[in-house]
């Protein structure tokens, strides 16, 4: 039942774009009165009024005075702001189900490429719409550090609707939940919306991973969902580093281990430097823990968006240590990251040789792979296959690389 | 008001402000059969023998120029949003009690919202030029006494040369001038680079007043405006707010989506084979255009390609390309930042051009069609590639045509546009106002893909299988409409009330702009 009569949510002001603001006063009689101030009034005013009436009906609101300030919000944003406002007054009201985008049915796999992951502040819808066009391997709708405490609740509605309605063009769909225990509530909003990976911040123990895994399992059961949802714990403290292996192997759904260096360096009482000597140990531990658990190791975020050369150097260093991906906060960082993680010509040459030898051995039905007199171990084949996959993804070789390779050898 | 349908299928009035007009007849279809307008003969006996044409005040100069009700006064827009002179001049016109002035600027800016009160009280009858920002809104709501006329930069010259617009008094803001009337925009507090937009005014107006805040002794060289054409010179305290005339440095956009569009434009130009030694291109000072130039520059360096010339709007980025030897020349129409102003002053290969010589469709020197590729913007494009650059989908007039129509004659015209702005789709079923027929637009580059005009099979073939996101324009439109939550409602326009007309480059009427009903 209603606890407050004046409810509000969203963003207002002249600098706001692609967002809206609601003030809802629940009344006893008089029906629904909408006062609309919209930047797109002439073109979408009518649709917006009709939509708000639909949202009211869905929330079973019959009498209310509604102030709607709109700076060009899309329907999924309008619905999120409305429902967030109403949820202040009603517990467990009917949340409006926005239109599903084509992307909603996309799937992921445990070992997919995770070279780049683009962080998007969870309460800023204007950044969502075109994020996928920049082709990061994954987009992260962030509910944690980029959302202020007073916006946490409304960001959940927004992220939920974004997962349903925004086309991320096949990027892996990730959400960084809040630190536990607050993050548990986040899961209820995002798990039913085909999220692929949950990033668990400030993770310090395998229990935390299990707790999240159990909650995911329960929500999936409730909603009869069968899609796999992976967990990427973020190690951000000395304690987390100490427990890295336990965390990495806490659940078969842990797909990667990553590290957050701002918090980590603060925790050990130092500051981040360009050379990264202070975090060399921690990063090595994270890589080693991940690899021993058979999952991916992913590096921290590179936060200087202006310096692309430094970014490339940083990725080359990360790659040499064993990391397979890097976080980014600006779309322009994506291409340099992919380029730096791409295999070199020399690596591709060697890998081609190995994969061709492997194919030939399979054709012969032999389990022994050799190049000349040299025997090739299975893990070397596995790595070579990965190099070829990366080379294909980076357009360094084409689909017919085998023919080209063989012609070159001849 | 009598209306008829033109060749583009748009309804246009037969008369504009009492003057008979030609309806648009197709690209290149209207061939005028007449002589150019003739300025009146003057005599040296009318001017001081010592060459000192200075008058004590602008008021004196206007009175001496014979200002009266209903005159046409022209101004240029090289001072952009920092222009104080035009507002000051109309304060005097108002003080003199003059009514019914036709204001003929080469463009207007938000700073000119000062003039709304003079449009309201009848000092100014109507504007022929551009109606930007607040003036556009004022016009759109049907508040201007006369009908606005929108022309391209080249079209403005064409109208003067062809005698469609007779300028009684030209008031030319000159950042530097001598007492004889020689003037340029290269130095002084209000330095703005070239003064090309005032050239026709100086040659064709009955009376030419040069106004400066930086008087130098005769001769002021180079004389972008020649004393030969000038009647009087007035010195005032300040022409304008220099911080709004040119920016120190024009900045490239930081918007990731605009950068993505700019990068796609550069990739398209490379894939289509346009990027080759000796090519030429034009890019303006908009964020996306600047970013395009930056991406193109990287590729030119990587491929060791040099342009024969770049058409500006010059900026720091074009100046750098000139100085690094990536282009032989900058042919500059207007200078957007201090780097451009400096370069034009010192580099003989940074050439001032006037739309008179480069954009006038009824001239012999229209070189817009020589340029290999041009990158422009638009407010709307329809599925047949017809484009709008003056009004928004809500019907409000908010921009001028600028050189846009003229540039479209380049060998490859590219519109770099987002698929939507503030939820409003840019690709529409039918443009609100037609500013160019679809046959003039070759390529649309958006963040969601590239659409090529089916008329350009050569371009379609050239970029086939090059890994570019080439899509049908309707396909991009469909996706955008879905994102925006359906097609927008049509704005309510009063089709009985034409508030302005859009002219094509040949002076014919291409479309009407209607009153917006609130």
C-alpha cells in the first residue's frame, strides 16, 4: 500500500539529454492529470501522454497529478523513471515490461573473447543507446561506483529496462552489481533480463561468489530461466589477492578473474603509478589464480582516455603478463585495446603451422602431432587455435587462411 | 496567396514580398536570358581628393547614403556571433525613425536576437539571408511582417548579380581599414580572416559604408575590399566581441558517436577510391567535419597522399595539413579560428576566396563541382535522399543554408548525420523543408551505417566487399524508428501561411516554410 504521496525520480535541467523526470502526487480522486514539459513535445508529446497512462494502468494508479519533464527520453527510460518513482510509494508494484530488442535473445559462452569491456554509468541512459556500435567485446551497465548512493534505486530500474530494450549489437551483456550485501538486491532486477555476466566488486572470498551464485540460481528457478549466467569477481583488496585462487575456483560459473587497481593500491597504502610496480605482485597472483582455475585473467581499467599510446603500452604489458582483456571507460579506447591484444605476424605464422599439422594428424586419425621432428603438445595446439581465432577476429587473416598458408608454404 | 507546384512537387508562392518569382524547374533547367545588374556610375569629383572618406558617425554615413523607408541594407557575417555592428546600426536606423527595411545579411546569428524588437515595431520588414536561432523561431511563428527568403551563400551572390536583390546600402564591418575604404579582416581586434562575403555588396550596392575599429594609414593591404568601391568610412569603438568572432582553437568533437561517424566518412572516402594523390575535399568547422579531417589526415600520411587543395572553412587542422605539406593550398571561404587568420596572413598558399567566385551558380568561376568530396550536415534526410538543412522536424526554422546547397555540386557529396537527435529520427519519410533534391546527395553516413544513393551505382560498386556497413536507407530508418519508439507525430503547420521561402542556387523557389501552430 501507499506510504508516501509525493514521489519523484529521474533527471531534470537544461544539460540533461535522453532522460526525463517524474513527480507523482497520488490523489484520492480526479483521475490522472499529466503536466508535460517536453523538449520533443511537438513530435512525441501525444505518444508520451498515452504511454504514461499505460504506465499508470500497469501500476494500478487511477488518481494522480503527474509532472513529466522530458529531454528526449526513450520509452524504456520513461518507464524506468516512472516505475522507480512509483516504487517509493508501493512495495512490489507491477513493473512495466518494456519492448524486447533483437539483442535480448543473444547468448554467451564461458570462453568467449573478453578483450575489452566498456563501463557505462548505470544511471546515464544517454550513454547506453549507441554503446554497442563501438563494438567492445562486452558492455558493463554499472550499478556500483559510477552511481551515487541516492540514485542506486532508480538505476536498478533503468539498467533492467536497458537490458530488455537497448540493442547492444551482440556485445556481451554485463552488469556490475553493488558490493555485497547491497548487490543481492541488484540481482533481482537484472537476472531475468538475459544478463550474461555479473561483475562482483571488492570480492574477498569464495563465500561471496557462492552467495551470488546461489541467489542467481534461485532467481533463475523462479523465472524458469535456463541461460547460463557467469560471474566475474573483481579483486580489489589485499585480502582478495590472498584468496584469489579460492575465488577463481568457487563456482563453475566463474568465467574470469579481474582486478581493480584503484581500490587495491589504496588498500595496500600506496598509489597507482605508470609503471605499475606496486601492483605487479597482485596482478601476477590474479593471473596465476585464474589460469590454475582454467578461466580468463582480465586486467584493470585504463583510465587516461586522452593518451592512446600509453593505453597501447599498457595493453602490451598486460598481454605479456598473461591478461586477456582490459577495462575501458571511453569507446575510443576499444580499438587500440583490440589492436594491442591482437596476435603479431610471427605469432600467427607459428600458430598456422601448428593448426595445419593438427588438422593433418586428425585426418590421419593420429593423436600424435608433429612438425618435422618436433612433437606438439595439446596445450600448444589449444593456444595456437586461440591465436588463429584472435587473428580472424582482428581481420589479420581471412576465412581461407589455410589455403593461403598452404600456398605460401608451397 | 497564390501557390503552384514546382518540379520537385513542392508548393511555392508565385510572388514573394510582391515580387514575381520562378518556381524550381530542376537542376540546371533554368537558364536566365538577361544581363547582369549594373551598379551606378560614380565620379571622382564626388569624393575628397585627399582620399579621406571618413565621416564622423555611422548615423551621418547612413543619412549621407540616403537612407529612407523601405531600403535594402546588407551586412556580412564574418564577425559571426560576436557581431555588435549590425545591432548598433539598426539602433541608429530605429532612432532615425526609418521603417520597412529589408535586411540582407549573408547570415544571422543568435546575437542578432537584439533585432527582434525592430522586426516587431516595423523598422525591419523582413530578412533575406538566414534566420538562425531566435530569429528563426520568431519567423516560424508567423511574427515577421514580410516573407523571409533563404538563400545559399552562392545564391546570395546570384541574386545580387542577377538583379533580384538591389542593395541600397552595404554596411561592411572591417577589422582593419584605411580612410580611403581599403579593408581586410586579417588584423585588428575583430580579425576574422577573409571578408569574401562582402565582396558582391561592395561591388553592387548603391552606397558602401566601411566601418572599422582599427584605422590604418592608406594603403591598407591586402585590400580584400577595395576603396574603389567604398563611399564612406566610419570609425567606431568596437565592431564586436572578439571571443565570439573566431575561437582561439576550434576543437574536435569528443562525442564518441560523432567520432565514429567521422571515422566512417574517412573510411568511405578511402574505400571508394576518392582518396588519391591530387584529390580535393571540403570540410567545415563542425565537430564531425573536423574529426573527419583528422582521420583523413592520418590516412593521407600513412598512404603518402597529398591533396591538390582543400576547401575551407579553415581551422587549425587544415592549417596544419597545409604546413605539413599534405595539401598544396587552402581555398578559404571563411576563417574559423586564429590559426586560420594567422595562416591566411602569412602563407601565400592559404587563399581567400569569395562565394562570388566559387559558389555563384550563375558565374563562370563556380568551382564547387571540381571538388572530389564534400562532407556536410543536415537536419533531415528522406528515404529518397532529399535533404533539409534549415528547419527541424517540429517545423521551426533554426538554421541558414550557408554554402550547403553550393557544396553539393562536388563529385561526391556526403551528409554526415546521426540517426537521431534527442529522440527525433533524422531519416524521415518526407523532409519538412526541401533544401536539396535527392539527386544532389550521394551518400549518408550515420553511426548505424552508410546509405548510398541508388543513382550512384559507381559508388555502390566501388565500396562493395570493402567491409563497410553499407545499408539501405530505409533499413537504417526502420531501425531508428524502432529505437525512438515509433515515428514522431507530424507538427501542426498552417499551410495557408508561408513565412519564408527556400531558393535553389539558381534563384528559383524550391520550397516554402510554413507557420508553426503552437
